[in-house]
């Protein structure tokens, strides 16, 4: 249980850093995608912005539990294990969510693609943290 908490805290810190970095870099790297966030389909209520930063913390602890439960089936070095964790998270959680979001909400396939990539990076970084800390 201590490993889940400690690695969850480290992964939460890493994923929070990624979330903050993403907010700062998206308008610079992909201004057209960033512009889409001004569409009416997105909530423009600053009281809910905190949830953007709660998500990585919840995700980190969920993935820490998952890692602890299934780490025995992930083979290879820490990088391979991290990439496999990212792929598992992408296929099991992110892809199905993006399919339903794309079918129901007026967002471009480019935005959905960036969310898929972001989910893969989140899962991979968390997997690398867990692999290194649980070795």
C-alpha cells in the first residue's frame, strides 16, 4: 500500500507538471487547436478549471493501483514497461472515451487526436515512474 501511495504521489507530480506544461505550450505549438477551445462546446466557467488539475492526481493513483495489481505481466526494462503501460491506458480507457466524445461533441478529429496522444503520454510517464519506483 505504501508503494501505491508513494509512487502515486510522484506520478501525480509528474502528470501535474505535464498538465501545466501542456496548457502553456499548446497555444505556441498548435495555435489552431488551441483556438478550438474557445468554441461554445467547451465550458467557460472558471470555477471548474480546477478539475483540469484534479484529473492527473486521480489518474495517477488509479494507474498506481493498476500497476500494483498487474505489474507482473509487463515485461522488459523500465522504458518498455512505461510504453506498454501507456499503450494499455490508451487502448482500455482513452480510445473508447475519445470515440464517444467525438461522436457526441462538436470537436475536430485533430483535437481528439491530441487528446489521444496526451493520454498515451500520461500513461507512459506514469508507467515509467512506477517501473522505476517498484523495481
